[in-house]
């Protein structure tokens, strides 16, 4: 399910971010860096082909490290997160940099810094093999990050991406390399809205060392309230699993229910929260839980999701507007007409908001492929647009 369960559109509670003059002490500093890959161009090509991704743009070998760095949690408390940092094996000292923001991942071991066979590892290899540095954060609570993942928490997501970028720059400096200040941002599924929110933070001056260079979100759930309502009515694939991850994470963050039995049917109420602790692989969840929301949730809770009120409505409202701003860089949206997890209408929703703000985004339909297939088709197109001249 990694990269397939796309629930969390991301923005700040007020729909914007406050400029930050400089990082707080310690944020973005490296705790550890462990080599995880040192690949020739031929080996990169083989990895991409194994992942079903076109490898014709590979120019360089790639070295990569799993980097643990300091960041902040959902209440601003100090914590750590991990990421994959990848560099091209070439002679260039000043590198373009890409921030790759992954899709929904329920198991901490499926992220790019840990799982060498993940599509997110392949994405980082592709960008690096075209001559760019890559920061691919695992987000909080995944990879080697402590605790559970605060799925859909906007500020924590931006913090993990921004501090990951700072840490990647520190690693590059240790190799005598620097970053071009213009950051290209792309991401898939959950990472689609995260791309737009992180891009906005960069444009608004979250760190004066960086600026925004381009945006390319893929298959993002940009109309989150509609997505959740559709999941509650079993109008999407794997609706029960999507909605379970979302509901448990948001209960931890915001208190959606008094006890699991208020939201989940028996016998699932007794075990479902433990299953979503980050330590259970997606196939294990799929085996333990029914795919249909109507079989997993109480009807009372599903009705609340279809017609949200109170804290749920308050938290959902700004998450429908992650594209409601005016990027000063090219924006290229990718989605698939064949996507039965996140409807193509989500991309149209994003495009409409951008156009209303005076932006001129492109929207490319990558065809009759499913949700996970869309990222494999879109990635080479994004890499081509982001590649150094």
C-alpha cells in the first residue's frame, strides 16, 4: 500500500505559512549518515527497469545515504526524522536539488531510506542519475523516525521536508558540493498536496537559503473532504484501509472519537489502532481488515465523514485549498484517467484553484493506468523537465 493509500492533502491550518528568517537552532542538522547505495549507471538503469520506470535518461551513477536529522514534531517539540539523500556521481560541484515527497506509507520500513526496492527509492535514483541532488524525506514516524506518523499534519510535513533539505545541504557540504538555491519539488499521492504546500512555504521565504524552482505533483488528493466522503461511501478502491489510516491518525492528532468502538465495528475495534502503528506491513493490514468501509466502520461514524462538522470540518476545510495560491514558477500536474483510488477530478480541482489565482498550470493525463502506475509513467516526464540544462 506504500504510495497507494493517498489520503492526506496538506496545508497549514490557516492555508498559508509564516516566513521564517532562519532555522531554529539545531533544526536540519545531521545526526547520522549511513551509505545505502553506490551504483553505476548500468546498476541504476537496472533498478529503474525493475521498478517499471523508463531509464533512458540515466547519465550518471548514484551514491545515496540514509540521513537522520533534527526537526520538530506536531507541537514544535524537538525530534528526529530520516530521509534518503542521493547525489550524482559526476564532477559538478554546484547541484540542482529536487525534494521528492512520497505517497502514503503505513509501514516504516517501506520508505526510500530503508527499502531499496521502493518506488520512492527509484524516484530518487532517477533524479540523481540525471545530475541532481535529491532530498527524499521519510516524514515523521517513518523510516528511523520515532513514534507514529502524524498522517496529514501540515506543519510537521513542511518541517520534515524543509529540515530534510537543510540536512541534505549539510551532507553535500561535507563532500565539497553546494546546492543551487532553486528547489524543484515533486511528490506522489499524499506527496502531491505536500508538494504544493512545501512549495508555497519555499516561495514565502521559509528559509532564505532556498527558493522555489518548480512544482510537479502527481496524483494528489487535492479535494480531501470529497475524497474522504467518497471513501466513506465505498466509491474508491480500498476505501476501508484509506479511511482507517486517516481516521486513526487524526484521532491521535485531534480526537475524532472517544473510543475505537465509536468508529470501528467489532471485532476490528479492538485491534485496528495497533495495526496502524507503523510496524505492520501493508499486506498484513489488508489481510486483517475488510477493504470496504461499510464493513469496517460504524454507520454513525461514516455519516460524520460524509457530512463533517466540528473539529473534523475545521481540519478538513483548509486541506481542500492546497492549490489556492499563485506560484511564481511553472506548475505541471500529472494524473491518470484510470486512477480508481484518487479520482482525476482532484487534479482538476487543483488546476481550477491555481487558474483562479492567476497561475497557468499544465495538467497531463498519463492515461489508463492505476494509481501506482501513474507515478511510474509521470516520473520520467518530471525528471526531464527538472533536469539540468
